[in-house]
C-alpha cells in the first residue's frame, strides 16, 4: 500500500527539496525519513531523468576521466614523454663460443652485424693454451672494454648473452662478469641463452684429439 500511495503521489508535481517521502526500515518497525538527496534522486527516477551524481559530472568534463581525443581532463595533465625508456633501448649481443681447441667471443649489433671479436689466438696464446681458462678470461676482458666504448657512444642499451660449447672459456666469461671488469656489463645483461647443440644418437663422434 505504501508503494502504491507513493506512485500516486508522484503523478502530481512535487516541489524540489521536499523531504516528506518516507521509507520503512528493514531492521526497525518505524518509518525513517529520507534525506533530501535521496528524495531528489527518487523524483528524477519517477520523471524519467537520470540522477545528477558525481559520475555524470565527471562524464561531462569534470575533474577526472579518460581523455577524449587529444583533450585531457583539467586535473590530470598528459603523461610525460621520456626519450630513454627501457623498452626502447637497443639490444646488442655477446656470443661466447668455447670449444676444446679455442675460445671466441663476438660482440654484435642488434641486427647481427659484427662490431668486435676476440679469440685465444688473437690474445697471444698458442696451440693448446688457446682453449685454457686464462685465454677465455683475457678474451672476456677485452670484449668488455669494447662494449663500454660502444655504450659511451650510443647511450643506454641492453645486452643478450649467448653461450655455445662446454669449453673452459664458458666458465671464464661467467667469472669475468662477477669481477670488477664486469661491473658496467652486468646491469646491461637481460637475457642469457645456451645454444650448445646436444646430439641424441646420431653419427659417430670424432676421435679424441692428441696433444
């Protein structure tokens, strides 16, 4: 009955600001008065208009909201454009090919073009010593210096590290990264990949080399 009476009373014009509409509380048996804001929202719903809430004010160009085209709300300025973000840095590559006979480190551009390379022979080692731990360490130190020169000329960059082979130069490069020579290189390494081919079955292996 109360809902029917409220519906009938809404058919006649009711002045704004009138807070005489009441509702029944679920927890109490008495009737509690409705606030002026709830009364206005109820009148808007009966008359078929949307209530004037904060969401409507924001949609009409209020202090906050998503940008429309190139226009941003007054309270939120457009985001600042940074020139040296992390995802825009070029990703150079460092390859370490270590075998039982030699160790070769190659520093390349993001497209694969070679910038510098060092091997055990180019570092002054002869015959069997080209694949030793010291030869791999010297190759790593020299290629690190070349990487630092390129970073000084290009700017911030990333570095992908690729290993191939199980020679002693592989471990030498890893140890060199942890020393003082690799202080400026460790922060640039974002990816480490092992490209060593592993044969499962296949043809007969080569005979052991005699030194």
